[in-house]
C-alpha cells in the first residue's frame, strides 16, 4: 500500500475566511481562480491570474499542496 502524505493524514480543516485572493484585493487585480494552501489555509489566486499569489505563497513558504476553492 502506498504511503500517504502526513499532511493529508492529519486531516487539517481550515475556516476559509474569504472566497477571494487577499493580495489581489489589496493590489486591485482580478483573480481567475482561487487556491487554498493545505498546510496553513492561505488563500491565493491561480497561475492564470495576474498576481499568481498561490505560487508566490509556495515559493515563500515551501508548502507543497494547494486545493481549488469553489466559488
């Protein structure tokens, strides 16, 4: 049986505080789609968005997994 990632085994749940990328809101940029970090709950925009804030979050923190956030 494959070994599961410990981050997912822990089953962390985050209360999503927003449906929008907070960085895009501050910078007055449009967000195409939203991603939530499965390590800390950060909400950022996808790579199709101008800001690419979810990827920037990964680059700054090393948090490896994001999940699409439904609208």
